């Protein structure tokens, strides 16, 4: 059996003095989300509670229909819960208007998506300036350049997306997510459209930013290999958290050869779905 996770069961908030001192960036309590489809009610989230501390690097995983996309949308202030509370960086965002949510997204959340979401006719530096434009920040060019330099694209400032590789385009997206100094980065399958080499390079950037700058980073992924490079894995099933574990020895990007996906999935399900405490499955 694989030994990805620490053997002390669920993730424990405040388990050490160091953990107690860390600021809570995300604090959600008993979040539910219900959609109506005609006369049918679909319960996507069923009472999710979760704390994420400043500087954590974690993954959210789950099969199709588990609720992970719904949770991602709520964490990213792209949607609101039906019930429950959500404090982001100390602010209750669970009942905000659409306009106020947009302000929170621009100021506190950096997004990185699988498809890059770059404007075709806009240079790299202008792409990164966009969040600063919306926020009315001055000195945008200098800050955008600094963000691009931090991801190794200081020599590609004036390049269009068509002049960049897939990995370089994702680096632009990461720089754009960083430029407003958000409370967290939310990355949805950030290596999903990349070849293995580019994916490794992007993961190295995320790990370095987290290690050196303490940037709180949340990956939403179905890929257990990617999850093993983070420090903590939260697993959803049927709208509930069924496992919340620290990874014993997170992999360092580029230092390990990827095994087959079948072996990874088998190990993940054995450890996370069937290796936990009994109460996790009730």
C-alpha cells in the first residue's frame, strides 16, 4: 500500500504551536449548495467545513459529481453557498453582492486555469497588467514586469501568446495571478494542457513561490501525481469531505519519475478512501 499520507488520520488544525500562529486565510462552516433543475433538487455540497492556513499548498480532489467544481467556484467567489459561512482573509464573503464579489476576486484571489485564458492579441506584460487596470493601481508596467521575471519570463515581455509555448503561456497566467498579491492562488488543473516537461516546470514554479514567498496555493485536480506534490489533500465524495490528510513527504517537481496513472490511482484510493478512520465514511 502506498504511504502518501501521515498516519495520524485527518488533518488537524492547530496541531503544533507553529500551526496555531498561522493566519487562517479560508474558514468555511457548514457550506451547502443546492441547485434546482425543474422540480429536482441537486445537492452539490452537503455541509462542508474547512480551514486553510496562510502558506499552505494543498489539493482538492474527487470523482465527477463529488462537488469539487462547486467548492472551487465558492472558494473563488464565482458562486455563493446556499447556506453556511465563508470567511476569506477575515472577510465574510458568503452574502456579498455580485459587484462586491467581483472586487474580492480581483483583490484577494489569483486564478490559474487549464486553458490559460490569455487574450490572443495582447502582449505578456499587458496580460499581466489587466488585474491592476481593473483595480485602478498605478505603476502597472513595473509590477507586471516584476511578476513575469518571477516566473522566468523577463525576456518575453512583448511576446504574444502565439509566440509562446504552452508552458510559457501558463507562466504568463501565473504571473497575472500573482501581480495583485492575492490572499491565495486557486489553480484549476494548471498542468492539464501541458506536456510532461512543461508541466514539471510549472509545478516547480508553484512550489518555489509557495516555499519562498509563502503564497497560499490551492490546486483543484483529478491527477494524483500532481496532488502528491502538494502538502495536503482534501477529497470529496457526494458533496462531503471524506478525507483530509497531510502528505508525509511531498514530491519535489522534477526529482521523481512519474509512475503509471493506474498505479497512482490505485494507491490513492487505497490510502484516502479506504485507509482512513471509520468515522470518515459515516
